[in-house]
């Protein structure tokens, strides 16, 4: 199969012509019309005809394919966090380490970005064969991490869904989700998250929990509920039959976690449970 010059990737190309303003590169079987320029300032010293040079291929300000020995922060299909250099009437432009900034169209933004923002993006080719950025990174994130259940990980929120939960890019590389049932606070895009891996799915994607493992979390939840009891003069109108959403809104925990916690307090003799709520047990 004939090798093609591909935009957005590193390639090893052959020097086919030398000029005063640079050298031209091509594939072994490429036609004359397919050759691309490597500007003089980036040509390695003592370069000769037929030498093989590793370059990255993109398009210059006049929309012509061009080679560079500079290393951009992202390649085609990859994911990286890039800074916004400028916002214009047609979209945003990102710093990706090359002379020509990377275009982020408005339609590919999950929210209106501003100059100085660090945004997580993937690199794609649009219908006009131009390299562009997109904040829709779900399909570009990897699912081959070496993380295991109960590992602690760090990442950033890149998307929020009322149906599914909070989507997190672990290490800005790996696909992860805090399921909606585990969401007990209001998250924002780009928010840093420290979480525990609750499950590694069959496809390798990660399910996260901001809660600790049950024994430790139960102790912390019990202490929190007991502190709430003390603040409310020893009574809270919640019990094991209370509405899950009401429990979540008041205590930022699931109903199961709440039941484990008050069961722990009951066992320790610190509370009593009645039909109207829980009461602090006085010595």
C-alpha cells in the first residue's frame, strides 16, 4: 500500500529537494505535487538529499501542508490540556507548541472558553481537511490504564450529565465516570477531582467514587450525622424509611450509607431510632 503524507501525525519522510528557503520532503512513492516543505530554520545541519527526517505535518497560515521538527502538545486523535491564546468571532485559538495556533470552533466547545483557560481537547480533521480541536473528548480518552479497584486517582471534570453523572479525565488521559447516584455535590467543568476507583469496567473504563471504602466511610458518616444531631438539639427528622433524595440533600450521602451510619450509632448506643426520626441517646 502506498504511503501517504498524513496531517496531524509524526512521519519519517525523505528529502527530495533542497532550496534556499528549506527542503522538500516526500514519501518514497509520492508524486512531485505531494511534496511538502520543511522551512530552512528547522532543517537539521548537514542534511543531504535522500536523508530520512522525522517530522510532524500540519497546515500553515495559507492552508498548505507543511512539515515541522517542532513537537506539538497533541497529535491526531490524542488528548491534551491546552491554553487558550485568543478568542475571536469564529472561535478560540489554542497554544499547541507550533507557530500557527490550533483552532477550536464554537460548536466544539462544551462551554464558552476565555483567554488563559486550560481546556482538555482532542485533535481531529474537519470536513475541509483542517486540523481542529474539540472539547468532546469522550471517545478519544483511553481505557487501558493500569489502575485497579480501590486505587486513588486524580483527574478533572470535562463533562456533566444529569442522566449519567460526572465525566472525569483521570490524569488527563483515561476515561472515568462518577455515576449520578454517587454525585453528592455540585461539580463544575475543569474542577480537580480526587477519587477512589470503585470499579474497572469490562471495556477498561473507570467508575469512580469520592467516598472511601465502606468501613472507613461508615465511621466518618456516623461522626458527621452525630455532629448534626448535636447541632439540632439531639433530634433529626430522618430514619431508615426516609426518602433517599431528602437524605442526599441533607447529608450528602446515599440512603444505604445513611442506614449503615445510623445502624453503627445505634449499635454503639449513641442514638435511638423512632418513626419520626433519630434522637441522641443521653447517658
